[in-house]
């Protein structure tokens, strides 16, 4: 796409027909990167996905019906994926668990390679795969089908290799143009929000979903991201903290930082951070806390204040992505690099949906601004450098 004519409200290109996997993104000397444009496109993309789900023959309805029937039968619903799609799977499971409170214990996520080695013999396995070509995810679907479980896939194309392994395919139709996937994360989250709406009988308003994503793209939020990125750019590593639904977002932020800015990062559950891991931190370790889940908010925020206070004593630079209703509960001095404040969302939007969509564009924008601060093009995830491209190829050959 021409960077000078990109329209963030227009549909993105779909997968080629016949289906083929994507090539390395075209190089750009500087921003806007392909990633920049993909982030800007996400609010309108989510609105289109949600609007399509209202059709009587939408596969999201079929997927909701299959999930409900599986839970009623006391059988598991396992969501799986790799990379960004693994974090999408964690988030999708979180959204579905909230939509089926009586059956939440039957819904969980699993990493695709591990699931391929130990597939369930009944129930439903839902794969998340942006292009539908991830080997481990397709192996998990194949193993689940062979073991006796039903299968489904949330992906961009119903013509992909993964789609051939699924009983139900929800095609999001629009393809991420960067390998530092952002659309590949937001698309399955939006599908999950619509499936949850079918399960609860309260379909989400497409405009409300788009609004949550736009809150992380506001001019104020972008300015906050620039300030935080400037403070993080020269550090040795970053730790990301989260709790509840924010755990999925925290893992995704770590992946975005590592693949998109080449800065070492790690995720820690909020409480886990304070048990042993704190001993290995120092003033060159940055901390980013995510606090957007409104469930059990007081307890989560109290523990977060403790974690940030500990980081402050050690001298770690700290930042946060927080919802507006949590912002006032965290003293400003506990995030000395600043914070990105996102919309908490209307009360009728389920808590997990609101948390995950509001943090999505914020964490992506922060990554993109950090890539700029470190003079890195995030689009090719370092595979525009020969040894990293060869390393990826070597991993596939060796397996």
C-alpha cells in the first residue's frame, strides 16, 4: 500500500486467491511503517468484523452454538495458537470464560505445539491463526480431529491449509500487512467478542468495540506513548506486569517489544514478579504495568501499587497502560516514565472485552513508538537481517 494514500477506514486486502502465504513486507525507510497503518486501521476493521457477525448465517453463530453445546455436555473448549495467535488464544479463552460463567472451568487455552502432543479426545479445539498456515497450530487441529474432538479456526481465509482441518471456520477476511502482527491480534479478539455476544444474547455494538480501540490511538495516548518510549529505548530489558485479562495483553506486549524493537523483554504475572524475580532487577530494567481489567479492581490495584513501589525503591524506570477508572488509584510518582490512559468502556461491554480491546492499540502504539526511538523498522521482525532470516529457516529445517 502507498504510505501517502493509506485510508485507515477502508478494508484491508484479503488473502490471495488461490491462497498463498504472505511475502516479507516491503521495506520502508521510516514511519509510517506498515505496522503504523495496521494499528490505525484496527477500529474500523473491528467494526466491520462485528457487523458481519450479525448476519443470520454468520459462522460466529455456529461457533457460539458449538461452544454452548460442548459446555453443556461437560466437555472442554480449548483455544490454541502460536506467537501473536497464542496470545490471541489466551485472550479469546478469557472472553469466552466470562460469557459462560457456569462453564468457565471447561474453557482454557493451550500452546499449539504442546496441544498437538496431547490433544483432547472430546470437546472442541479452536485454533487461532492469522493466515491459517502455522505448522504447530495446524498439527494441533489435526491431532484433535484424529483424537475425536470437534475443531474450529479463526483466521483471515477460509481457503487456508488450517481451514481444511476445521469443522467451523470464522474468516476475518482482511490481512495484516506487517509481520509484526497487530491486526492478527485484534481480529480474533473481535470475533470472540461477537461470539460472546451470541452466547449471552447481547450482541456487542460495533461502534463500542471500535471506540475502545480508538482510545489507545488518541492524540493524547500517542503523545504518552512517545514519552514512555523515550525513557525505555536505552534500557537493557523490560518487564511487563499484568493480572486477570491483562495477562494476555502483557504477553502480547512482550512479544511486540522483542520482535518489533529488538529489546529483550519478559512477562511476569503481577504477584509472581515479587517472588524471587525482583532479585534480578536493577536500574537498567524497565517495568510496564497493564491495569485495565475492572474485575476485582481494588485488589488488583492494591497489589500493583506494591509492585511499583518495590520497583521505585530499586530505581527501575516504570510506566503503565491503565484504564481511566484505575488511573486515579495509582500515584503519579509510581510511573515515573508516564502512563497511557485508555477508555474503560461502557458498562454493557463485558469486562474482559473492554480490557483487552482498550489495551490492544495502546500496547501496539507504544511498541511502534519504541521502534522509532530505537531506529528500528518493526515490519520484518528482524528477518530483513540475513542471520535472523537464516535462523528462522534453520529452525524449520531442523524440525
